[in-house]
């Protein structure tokens, strides 16, 4: 059920959503139509109803059903076309909204059952449609409801015109009215709670995705530059406060341009992905943070790590990459990396990165496939 | 003040309000959210309390309540309100934004949801606005807290509702025990009762609609953001490679059907590595961002696709454009880029780019991309800062490319 709802809201085109709304609302309208028709025919039920308003409502239900069916027929061939039919969407919102609003107006707006129906229709509409058609339909229905209530207060209209005193005998509602009210209330409650929990869960889910995506690199799944900068900043501040060693590895793939040129971008991407995996496997998560800074540049933040440990990590990494056979389809290739290593001792972010950059540069200069430590210079 | 001013101001307030609500919905800071929840619910309860208190002033209204129940109910409700206000005050004092207070959340949620259900049972669940209010409180709670924090309170209220239904059904408890006068018998409503019902219904309906609209806006915003994030490159704001590939495929189908020309233009910044090494990564990023803006400015909205293809490589997809027109576009961009001056400190530098262009024939994308890549390579080989263009005939890779 949840999977189905997810699919409807994530993958359906606007036109298909209109069809969902029409398809969900129209059968209910038809059921109401049939039930009311049956009630009007039985003496027992007819006593509790005023025939005139009920017949008017029947006509409205019929009209709305026909409109909805028309919309359905018109949109069916275009259901997977991603060009929304705005006017038909608006028409569907209005016809469904009006049908339920008038139903509630005629049977009394001030009971929870009818209110739950209205709110439920609103919730489903907001889940399916854009804001604008819903705002228009909402305003029209709200004006009707408020207008009716003003007329009731002024004494121009009776409250709940479709219901008559025959619903009550001796101050107590008749059995079928009790039954009906109970059914509407509990059905409305269950549906509403389900819908709202779903809506809120969806919001949470979207938000989590957003946070995760904005902090990870799409290709490798490692942290991206933004997250790297964030974490490095916090770790540097902690280092300054607590004085524990903090190391940074800056890693660059040697001759990556050639990999791309000779084997194609696809192979290049495969190399980067594999490298991401190697990096992820070779650090002590969750304290260490491997990241892709962009292009073929990677980095690892190693908090609470002394120089000799960091050196070991870097060497192991370099060796693993150098011995790994990268594969893309039937192409096999090897690459190497150069690593710049720096120990942060009371530095700011810019100096630390610059030092690491310098060390990496010297690693490239002195023949690549090696780890070079930054030499501390007197300030 | 003119009408437009009022509208603009209303519009701004509306969005600011939504932003504030969203921040609470999404950030899930316990102390702050407990405060919001308790204050909001206490306000609703106060409305009910005031209406009931008003009834106590007149004998005929007081007669609507079961004898002897009016005062204690009032005190009990006041106690609940005081408890909530106390929790709100605690929430204000506990400012530590990130600390988690699971017990405090339960201390706010369980009395609140339990309290509103008891109030609903006392007034009668079937023909009063209280079920709507219960729903409101539940949504409010779930919006501000995670599902696992709300479920106990939800389970409690469901149990209370079921128990009350069973007790009324089996005759152990009267329906709406708080009220002595029948509430809705088909006869005209007592005016005070009509007011009670109206006020609470309007309150519940307005709150519920607001909550629903806010949620819908929040969900739509998240979706839009997610879509941009997935489709665009963060640095340049252009389409990313994945999005480019999708567009390429779509346009290729269209091209194969319509037979109109379509071109692919590959740009590569010359000596970009040196820019990075010499002027620093921030300067390199600036170059890429500026090129992104240039490409966007020189392409047609909704028709062309400009994308960052990788590191310092960009690509344009130009439907309805033959190789000659594509050359014109690329030339314009190249000229503009040559004129751009980038500065680091008080020094400035210029960059150039090499361009490879290919016209797609018969929807054969791979061929066109390969051809554009080869042309780009030739442009690089021939000394950079130039472009090479050709038509990518499927069988033909030997046909001479002409340099511009």
C-alpha cells in the first residue's frame, strides 16, 4: 500500500494524478447516489430526509460524475505525457471539491464526520496536485461554507437542509443515523490519520534524502567538498582546543587525464568509483572521513592520529591502489596515486590546505606514486 | 498604503510564517519543539476553557452541564493548561539546541493527547468538533516529533476512544457525560451551544487547513530542491553529466524522427591544471563558474542544454542547429571568454578553451560524441584556443574535419 502510494506521488505524471483523483472520487459519488436513491424509496429512511434537497444533491452528484468521467476519458490517452492539462486539473479539483462540500453543507457542516470528509478531500488533493488549483478550489468551497453558515445564523436557511426531525424520536437519533454517523466518523478518522502520517513520513524522507545528497559525492558515495570543509573546520577547532594530533591526506590520481583520453570517460568514472571504495575500506570509520574534493582529487581527514600512524595509513593506501586492477567492461588498467600528508598543529584551514597542496605537488614533482610529508616551515 | 503593498506584505508574512514552521518541522530540536507544541495546544485548550467558564455565569447555561461537574472540569482543564505552560517554560530554558530529551517529549505528548481525548469523550465524540481537534493535535505532534516518539501517545488515545465507545455502547457510561442537556436532538440548538460548536469548528478547520497547506508547500519545496540537486552541478549551476545524458537521449530520438540537424559542442579549458596550480583552487572554481554563466547566457532557454561534462569539460547540446550555426555559437562564447579577466589579489590572468563540434546524423549519439571528442583532441593538438568541427556520418570517420 505504502509502496503504491509512493509510486503514485513520485512517478506519476500530473495527468495520471488527475486520473487517480477522478478514479478515487467518482466511485464514492456514485455510491452516495445509489444509497440516497435507495433511502428515498424506503419509508423508514425517507422520514429522516427532506426529499427536495436530497434530489438536488443527487443531480449534482450525477453532474460531477459525468464531468469526472469526461475528464477521465479526455486525459486517458495523455496519461503518461508530461505536459499537464492545467484547465482540466482545475476542473477536476473544483468538481470533486464542490460535490463533497455540498454534500457536507446539506447534511450539516458542524459534525466531525462531515468535517473529516472535507479535510480528507483537501489532504488528498494537496498530495496529488500543485498548489494553485487547490488554492482556487479551496477558496471557492470556503466561500460557500462561510456563506451558508452566515445564512443559517441569519435565519435565511435551515441548518442541514437535507435532514428532517424524523431522524430523532424522543430526543434520540434513530438507529441508522447513529450507525451512519459512527461509520463516517471512524472511517474518516482512520483515513485521515493514515494520510497525515504518510504525508509527514514523506516529508521526513525527502528531507533526509536532501541532506544526504547535499553532503555526498554522486559518483563515489564519499563525502563531498562541502562536507569535507565542514568536518575539517570542526576537527581543526577541536584540535586547537584539545591539542590532539590531526592529520590530513590529500590524494591525487596520477595521469588521470590520460586514463580518460585513452580509455574514455566511462573507464575514468569506474576508476574513481573503485578508488572511493578502496578509500572507504582503508580508513577507520566513523572517525576518519574520506572525501572526494572534485575531479580526481580525494582527501582523508584523520582526527586523533599521530604522524607515524597517518604515514602508515597513507602508505597502505598508496600500495593498495598501485596493486589494484581496475576494470571497466573488458578493459583492465592500473593507476597510481600521489599523496600529500600534513599534520595540523595550530594552523588555520587555509594554511593546512596550502601545506597539503604543496606536499602533494612535491610528490608529483618527485616522480608520483609516493607519499610526501609537508615540511614545517618557521612562520 | 496601496493595495499592492498590503498584498505584498501579506505574501511576505505568509512565506515567512511557512519558513518558520518548516524550520520547526524539519530540524527536530526537542526543547524548542516541545515549547511550540505546548504553547499551541495550551492556546486551543484556553479557548475551550474560556467558553466553558463563560457558561458558568448564567444559570440557564450552567444547566447544560451535569450538576456539579462544571467546576471540577474547569479546574482539571486549568491544571492541564498549567502543565503545558510549565513544559513550555522549561523548553525555553533548555536552550541546548541539539540535546535530546526523550522523557520531556513524552511528558508533553502523553498528557496532551490523553487530555484532548478525555475532553472529547466528556463532550461526546460524535457530534462535536473535538475529533477534529484530536486529529489536529496528533498532526501537530507528529510534525514536530518523530513517529517513534508519538506512537505511545497515539496508542493511548486510540485505547481511550475504544474504551469509551465500549462503555457507552454497553450502557456503563452515558454518552457525553459532562453534559446534562441533550446536545443535538433535532430541535434548535441552544444559542450558547451553537456558539461553542461554531468557534471550535472554525478553529479546528482553519488550523487543519493551515497545517495541510504548510505540509504541502514543504513537501513540494523539498521535491524541487531534490530535483535540482540531482540534476545540476553545484559549482556552475549547469546541468550535470547525468542530466545531459538524459537530455541527449531524448533529443536524439526527436532528431531521428524529425531529421532536423542537431549539434554537440565540447569545450575544454586550456591548461586548466596550471590555472589551479598557479592561482589556486578558488581561482579555478571561479573560472569554471564564469564559463558556466557564459554558456548559460549564450544558449536558448528550454531548447538547448548546457552541461558540465566533467572536471574542466563543458558540453552544449543544440537541437535544430547545424554544424555551421554551432560554430557561430561556439565562436561567440570563445571570444567572450578570451575577453574575461580573472583576478587573484592584484594580478590578473586570462584563459582560453579548445572546442570540438559534431553534428549528429540519424540520431547516432555515440558517434557524434566520439567525433566531438576527437575534434576536441585535434584542436588541442593543433595548439589549443581553437575549434574543429565536422558532421558525424555514421560510417565515416575518415572524412576530413575542417578547422575554423
